[in-house]
């Protein structure tokens, strides 16, 4: 990764999950990072990480770094969105945690991998209110 990425609370540098297949940026400065395709046929993947403001801070999962996944039926969906193949994914992690987790309370980046769907819908994953104001306010 060309610069550090952090969990949503920002206190500890975290590993970028999309650090296998290279990085690309666009003229607006957004960074796109990719991981490998799934090793097992029939699984969703690869995962694409997007830092919507590039190297500008805060470089935190769930704030400006969001994950998306290619599906087996030809779509790209945000992590956190329901899909028929969510129970299997292209990583060594098991279960639906990528898709179900979007939490501020944890300093683990894994707990923010599923925030993209909530951010796009502007829905607070932890209760009432919206994503960009109410949810992120609790991360500061």
C-alpha cells in the first residue's frame, strides 16, 4: 500500500485487504486496489477497495475506504449488500462477516469491511439516523 490505512477510529494502522493484485488511481485521485480472484469456482470475488479521496486523510475503513466485490452473476456490489453468494467469499475468512459488519465500536478493520452498502444508502448500521452524520460522528 502506498500509504497507511486505518480502522475507523484511526488509532492503529491496519492491513489493506486489497494488496495483492496492484493499485490504480484515476485523475480525481481516487485509489483502486484489488485482491486476487477466488481460488474456488462459484465464489464471489475479487474484492476491490476504493479510497474515495486517495492519499488525503483520513484513510480509514468506513470513512473514505470502502470495499466492493465482483459477484458470480456479473455484478459489482458494495460489501454489506445482500447477495445470494455472500456466505462464501474469496478470502481465507469464513462466514458472512464481511457482509454483516459495519461497527464503530471496534478498532478492527474487519468490523468496517461491510460499510460500503450502508454508506451508499446513507443508513446508520447501528440504529437510527444516517450514515454520514450520525454513524460517523460516533467514530470521531
